[in-house]
């Protein structure tokens, strides 16, 4: 069984080129759904997104260390 290696070429595109292809800027999409920065709804979204990212990083590092949630909690002196 052979494995094929695909090389992917990345191309930097300008905002106007992306828009011409029908792509929407991520900031525009978030603002449309959760409001512009500084609004209560957007601030709540930003806090929840940062909490999610932190939790995912912690999970990744815990798994790299080969620890269960219970083991990490014991090491950190936390309990459920």
C-alpha cells in the first residue's frame, strides 16, 4: 500500500479578491450574528469563546501529559 503526499500551495489573497469570490470576512460574520464589539451580546460571545479555547487547550495539554481529569484535579488540588 502506498501513501501519496499532497503538497498544498497557499495563495495570499486580498480582501477584495476574497469578496469577489463570495467569501465573507469572519469578523463580519461574527458581528452579524453576535453584534459589533462593545455590545453586551458580543462581549458575552467573546467571553464564552475565550473560555472554550482555554478549556480545549487545557484538555490538549492534560492528554499530552497522559492524565485523566481526576488525576489533573488531584494534582491541582481541585474536586468536583
